[in-house]
């Protein structure tokens, strides 16, 4: 990734930002090998799986009863 200019900050308008984002993804697609993409996907899955299986249910179990108690008290 020698040309750093293509990774500058996003322009102001939404349409320009979308085109900018697509250009950056295309540039990454050209520069990263299949092995890098596979390693990236595996890393995301390894991080996301415990979050989905442990953290999210624990947070929901902790928050939902409190929210229900507040709503029932208001009724």
C-alpha cells in the first residue's frame, strides 16, 4: 500500500463518502491476498463468537429484568 492518498479522510457529502468508501474497499481488495482475507475473517469470527454467546446474553439477562421492573412500576 504505497499510495496513502487513497486512504485519506472521507469527503463531506454522503454520496461522495459512499464512493470514497467503495474506492477504499476496492483498493484493499486489490492489495490484500486471499490468505490475508481468510485470516481477517477467521479473526473476526473468533472475536465475535464469544461475544455473541457469552457477553450479549449476560448483558440482556442483567438489563432486561431491571427494565421490566421499571415498566411494571409505571403501570
